[in-house]
């Protein structure tokens, strides 16, 4: 796992691992010590974009929010999320959620 984290840090220097085997976070910097310890510090200039996510099994509902992290299965943690109903033209505040990757059809900027 440490090798994968190091390779990921080299390819994407502004992204790092939040949880060792699960979630990649955006907007933080990796610091590795000589003994392989991993430290994170938040990037001060990172501002996540507001995204709209279309759901596979509910075509009349969209989820909007700011992506905080993701994993290899495209499971996502969203903050300030809202459920948007296309038919009812309504919005429901959800807060911070975990959205499973197999429910995602499309991701676009809101």
C-alpha cells in the first residue's frame, strides 16, 4: 500500500490519501518522512468545484455538491450536497454524504 501511495503522490502531487486503503482526498499535500511515515497538510488554495451527478436508477433526481474524496470504485464523499428533483423542481439539503460509485451515471460541473 505504501508503494501505491508513493506512486499516486508522484503522479498527482496535489492529491493524497485520506484513509490508507479507501479514500483519496483532493487538495492536500503529501509529506513522506525517510522511514515512510505519511503526513498530510491541506492545500490553502484548493476550492472544490460544485458538481452535478446524475443517478443511474433515478433519472429525475440529481445530486449537487462539492467532492471531498473518492476511491477506486468511484464512491464519492460530497459536502454541501443537495438532492435536486427535476420533475418537482425542488431541492433538499443533504449535507455531507457518501455516494456509491455504481449509482453514478454522469458527473458534470453544476
